[in-house]
C-alpha cells in the first residue's frame, strides 16, 4: 500500500512538472517562436502557449520599440572638416520569426549597421549641410538603415542626429562668418531704409512745391518741435533760393574786379618805354629817374 501511494505521488509530481514545462504565458507585446526538435514550428502568442515537454523549445521576442544611442563617430565631411557625431535610433521587431532565424542578437546587429551608415552618409555631406539640413540627413539615414534591416524583420522608425562636435578653431571661424553676414544684412536694411525715406521725401517735396504756404507751415512745425524743450537756440530756416542770387552777385563782382586788374596790367605794359642798351649790353638808366639817387660801383642807380 505504501509503495502504491509513493508511486502515485511520483506520477502526480511528474505530471505537474510536465504541465509546468508545457505551458507558457506571454504578455501582449511578446511573441513565442517555437522549435520542435530543432525545426521551426512558427510564432505563437500572446496568452497561453502549450509546448510538448522535452520536444519543443521556445524563444521569446519583444515587439516593443527599442531605443538605443549610436556611439559618437569620428566623421570627415566632404569639405574636409573633422567632426564627432552621435545619433539616436528607434526600431521594433515586426516579424518575430525572421528576427530569430535570420540574425543573431538583433540589437547588436542593428547598432553596428547604424554606426557604419552614420559614418558613410555624413562623410558625403558638407559641414553646412550637416548643421542646417539635419532633417534631410535623418531621413536618408532612416531609409538606408531600414532597407538593410528589413530582411531581419526589423523596422527602423526614426534616426535622429543628436549632437555634432566640431573643433574650436572652426567654431570661431563660423562665429566670424555669422557676424559678417549679420553686418551685411544690417547694411542692406539700412540702405533700403534710406532709399525708401528718400522716395517719401521726394513725394513730400513734390506735394509742398505746389503750394508755398505748405513749406512755410513745415518751417513753423519744425520751430515748434525745436522749442518744446525750451532751448535757447534760435533756428531760422532760410531757403537756398533766397541766398543764391546774392552769392551769384558776389561771384560776378569778383570776376569783374579781376578782369579790371588784368586790363590795367596790360595797359601799363603797353605804355612803358623801351630803354636803350649801353655798350656792355645792359640797359641805360631811365632819364626820368631823379639824378640824386645813390649809385652803385657800376654807375647804376640803387633803388
């Protein structure tokens, strides 16, 4: 009797152990890839999965999106600028069977593909493109990595360039370039403002030229604006048209006096008598000069 009870207990324990080995419970985001005697049976789950004890083997596959950071990569851009770039990638398994059968350690394989693709794609881009057109580069990276991982049953949803490190010298050069660009824009905007102001002033002058009273009212308005601060300075606007005749008359008078002086010099030169020469080729003294002038050693009057 005791032997029978022991046998029954052993049978029950073996049955419970077999049931525990053959029953698996999978969560909603998990799938089971079942192998029977080494051959693929298929994917099962979620919920309760029944396995044949000692015959079936199961591999759990997580279908949730996986996030991993691509380690920093040393990149030489197309314009020969060294940079250190890292990125972040998001992928998930869409085919559990392929992710188990076609590749070993799916996360590590996807990471290696992302690193090599990051170096190759960014090496074909300029530094300006790398800094200004990240969205286009992210799309190219995502498309290339997804095409390479598709046979593994992996879908790469997003690849984002996280950080771009460039040398300090290049950062200073870029800062100088940005400063020069902003100065150029400021000068262009200032010139454009001056041009528009000149157009408006021209239109205002055209309007005021039709009515002299408008110009006088503008003068009075200017005096009122100056006098608001109770300044002691008196400003008297004088039109250039009033001063121009006076300036022209002064210039004409100066020209007439200059011509008169020139005529007097010419007249004096015409009436001056020619003096005869002496034996040694020098001119004789002017007979009209006074005789009592002091004379030098050569007999010529001094003075």
